[in-house]
C-alpha cells in the first residue's frame, strides 16, 4: 500500500487549486428499521450520536454549514427539508440544504460537504441523510417507489426498480453465466453480516435455500434479492485538518471523493450490464487516492438488489467483468477475509432508508477504520471504500477513507 | 374518379371464451350456434381495436396517412375513438367523425366515407368497432363480442359502392342504448313493417348477388317473389367465433366477404336496429386487400367468463384502488406532448451528426445538437432483456391492472434502427419470452388516471 499524500489538487475546482485534507471526526446513525419516531427525531438521533462521538466534544452550534440527503419520500416536507431537519435537531442558524440524488442523496451530501471543507470555505460541516418510508400505506408507497428512474418511459412501461435491476440481472446471466445462486449468495452474506449489526433492520441469517425459494418480485429477483423499505437517519461531522487534530486523535481521512452520473433510463445506456457511473466514479476515486481495489479492506457497496453488489464488484474493479457472481459466491468477501464487503449488512440487511444510505455507508467505514465495529470488525482495517448509487445507476458517489 | 374500398383491416379482442365455458358459468347459453366469443383483454378497448384494424386497412390500401381526409368511427356505444386512431396512425389532417348508438352505424360510416371520397378525391377511413358492454350477470352480455373492421375508401381500384339505401322511423323506446349506455339488440318485431322494403327501394334493382351479409345474424331481407333475398354463396358470419360485434358485425362480415370475392362479384351488406335499416351494394372491381383475417382467426387466448369480466374492469372492487396520483405523476399535458413518440415511434435524427435517438432527447446524445428531423421507426425490434413484475409489485398506476390481471412482462427492446426502449410485452405467455424474441408494436391501454385512459405502445411477438 502506498502512503497517503498529504495534499492533492482538486480536479473539480481546477488543477491549480490546492485542496485541504478533510477528516471525519464524528459519525452517527439511528437504528434502521420500521421506526415509531418522527423524521425529525430520527435525524436528531443520528446528529446527536455524531456529535457525541467527537473525542473532545463538539456542539451543533460549532457546525458552520450542513448538507442533508433525502428523496423526500411521501412528500410531507418536500420543500426546505434540510433546514427543517437541522433546525429541529437544534441548529436553527446553520445554513442547510437538502441534497437530492435519489438513493445517492447522502453520498452526494458527504461529497458536497467534503468539497466545502477541502476548498477552505468551511472548517466544520455536517453531512447526513434521512428517509421515513414506512409511515406510508402500501398504496402510497407504490407511487413513491420508482420515482428516481426514468419516469416518462421506464415507469410508464410498468417497470419498477426491482424490475429494472431484474432486467440487468437477466442480461448479466445471459452474457456471463451468472446464476440465481450467485445472486442469492449476496443476500446470504449480507444477512450474516447484518446479524452482527445492532442497528440493522434484519438481524438474522438466511440460508441459500431460503433465498432461492422466496417469492418472486420481478423475475429473476425474489423478495430476498431486494432491500426493504426502511426508516432511518445518518449524520457525520467533517472537519479541516487543523480542526480535526484539535477535535480528535483518531480522525478518519477522506482520501478521495468522486462522483459520476449517467442516463437515467437503462435503455439509453451503452451497456445493460455495467453501471458506467460506478466505473467512472470508482476509477476517479482510486486515482485521486493513489490507491487501487487491492488496497481496500472494507467496502460498503450499494446492494439495493443482489445483482447490484455483483455489478459493484466488477465496475469498481474488485472482479473482472462477469466474475462478480463467482467472487461473492466463493465467500471471499465475507468477514474474515482481506476484503470484507458490506460488513454492516449492506442495504440488504441493514436496511435502505433512501436518503440516509450514503452517509450510513460512510458511517460504517468510520467505525471499521477506528476499530469500533464490534463483532463485525475487519481486524486491522485501514482503507475503506463507500459506493452509493442513485436510481438504477444514474448517479454514483464513491469515497475512499483511511484510518488516521 | 369513382372511389373504391382500397383496403380493409380486421381486429378482435384478445380473449376467447368458449361456449362450454359460458354454459359452465351461466348454466345455460342463450345465443344459438356460438362456438366461442371474443372479449377485450385488460389493455384493450374500442379505441385500441379501432387502431389495430385501421393500421391494417391503411397498410393494405397503401394510402398515405397524411392524405386521409375523414376518420369516421362507428360503435353502438359512445366512445370518441377517432382522435386516438388519427394520432396513432398519423392522420394529421383528417376530419373526425364519431358515429354512435346504433347497430347500423358501421355501414353508415362506410357510406359516409364513400360520400366524402366522391366529394373530395382523397382517401377516407371508415371504422366500425364494438366491445362487450352489458353488466356482469346481464344475459345480454353472453352474446357480445369485441371486434373491429376498417376500410380505406378512395380513388383507385378495389370494391366500388354500386348503391346504398337507408330507411328510418322513430320507434318509441327503441334506441339501441339503454340508460346505462349498454347496447341492446332489439327484437325483429321492433323493426317497423316496410322499413326493409323502403331501404331496398332506395337501393334500386339488384343484379344476382354473390354474397350477402346481414346484422344481426339471421336477419332476412325481402327478395323477389316474396322470398328472402338470397346470394350465390352462403357465408358464415364471424359471429359464431367472435360473438355479436354490434355495429361492427355487418362491416366485419362484409370485409370477410370481400377477402373471398372474385372480380365482378356483387356483395350486399345490411344492418338493422329499431327504427333504422342501412343496406349497401358493392361491386368488387378488383380483388380487395383485406388484412388481419388470419391474425383474428388464429389469435386470442382462452379465458373464463370471470377473467374476461375482471379484465374489462366490470367488478366494483376496482373502485377501491385509487386512480388519482398519489406520488409520481406525469400531467396529461406532459404526456400529450410525447404522443408522436409514444403512439407512432417518432424518433429524432440529429441534423448535425445524423445520430438517431429514441425516445426523443432534448439534445443529441452524440454531439449535443438540438436540430432534429422527425423520423418514424419501422417498429421491428428484438427483446434484449426482460422481467416479469409480480402481482402487487407494480408502480401505483398499474395497481388496478394487477388486481385483475396479475403479473405482467416488461422488456428492453432494441429497434433494428439502433435505439432501445423499455416497454410492456403483450399477447405472449411469459414462458415464451426469451432474449432475442422478435417483436413489433401494438397500441394498447396502459393505465387510467384522473378518469382518462393513457395509451401507448406495447410490443407483441412479430406476426
């Protein structure tokens, strides 16, 4: 593993601008699941845990600016949601906004906060996310799910997100010989990991047989190939190097932040079996970090459906194209291996409160890189990668983190 | 130039209910001689059947869609399907005429097309379509079938209208629609005495005729010497296989007769309902091009009485599933702006780099150009991948459909011109779907919102 570079240029802002190092100094998340609390309570739970995790303490009033990822599921507080959640958490004077990129909303919130701190404009920033999905009736959920793909053509062709990923899976099976067992092995692994995560929505293991025989949602995907609808909040504190050193002895450095977008509709993309946004964001993130897939110890990848983790393995470079299924099925990405993928349980078992997911992935890396992940700790983890996808691959944010 | 029927097209509902199934469901079967009847699948209605038959007629005729001067659509109900037909086929300059309420309306629309084509030397389109309308449990429903016949009438060779005759009398209470808008077949006694004779007198003397069709089936016309009018060939009405097609019955059987007619043959078609009779006398100058005969005979999937009623949405339980938008929502105005692409596969050819894009983009995905020429895709496509959305898993817009019709397939299809689109597949068993399946578009109902059906293209296995 190559040593970290102390400073690097920021491509987004022009190669001549010197960017500051950015650390995560505190992080929190609510327990995920069907929660009785209100949206404001869930977000506040995450914010307060994040503040409390800062070694030498931090008050919300010390935060200079905030980015909150949310789809706005259900539409109750669709406007000014960022300001609402931050003021309800106790920070009415903090400049805040909602970041919306579907399921990648808070991955982009982390990125936007990172850019603000790296640029020198802000020293202490809050990034997080929130979604409350289970308060809606099933009838309403059917209208609010599937609003982030291409609505005019995909949705009105009756395609859901499980449907679009099922079509990707079908084509992947056709081109590369990926099997139902490969898909199911993702669910089995992530449920095994989720069983060790007290904040996961599903804290139980499942068998391959059970995953294979579950009811079909969108052929070839069964209900156990799909993540669930979940409530949850996530939040973290980002700080400049100087502030980070003052606030903690165990910062987690953001070595790279990268993002990419792509056509919303699967039918508009060059390939039906590759998420080009993942490829581009992953490549840029590794390049900026000066690292490669082999350097990663813990990866939180966007497994909204089992096929999505297989795609992530390939498109991030952990496996050759077509070999993602066999890689997962071999058990090589389970706890106990060099590379542990979705130690948190992933979206599959931890739950997927859309807007909260991206920051929650980074939260898991924060725990892992500080050695605080308990029974699901990847021993000696130093480098982590978070991969957050919006829609069926329209947006993607990738972060590479390193233990301080 | 004397106008003629240049081409005709047929279509029928995609469900087939056997006489045995009807006997099982009802305990009896009233219509005599019925072998099977047709009914609309969930995604069909009078408009989609009219489009299907019209597309076949237009192709058979070789007419230029933008030359069509009139679209006359006749039913026994009160749908205004002419606008959907015109949009779907690109009949951009046509006068729309919706003729409703009577069994005689189909032949009346055909005569109107001839009259228009005589006045202006352009092709005209006449369509007759009917679908089951009677309520569940109403014995009248037993007889009702779903079908459409369309004719392109214009200058050229085909079957010319030798004569047409009609007669009308007011019959109290004899309208063919009841209070609920349900078609009723009046008893023969409802036709006032002498009406046929009057209409035949207008028609003028008849030479020996080769084919005779009459609706309702079994109707006889008074002939010479007090005997019923007879023809050299006895035709079996499509009613035996498709059910009573109402306003479309006489036009449908006439199109079947035209398909069999030799040059020089004389054909007579008659329709009656309470207080109205219309009779046409055609001469097949050349062989007429009639499309869809085989597709109608071979197509359709077996269904139970119950399934057909569910797919028609005839049961009140459907009301429990909201049709109002509860989240994702595309306003009708936005939807309407896309209709050329949604109905007619209009793609965008970039004026700068020549790249063909569909669905139409705001800027060329290859070069960013914004000047486009509209270009219609041929519609030939191949399934690249697909899924089957399980019951209960659809977007909200399709929840009512899933409640009645269950799972449905969705595919990404690639057109032979290059672009791809995501679309529903129809008229195919899920077990038959495979990557590589060749498909073609068919206009169908997609979903209903705010009281209006939204139509679009699905893809069906290539015929």
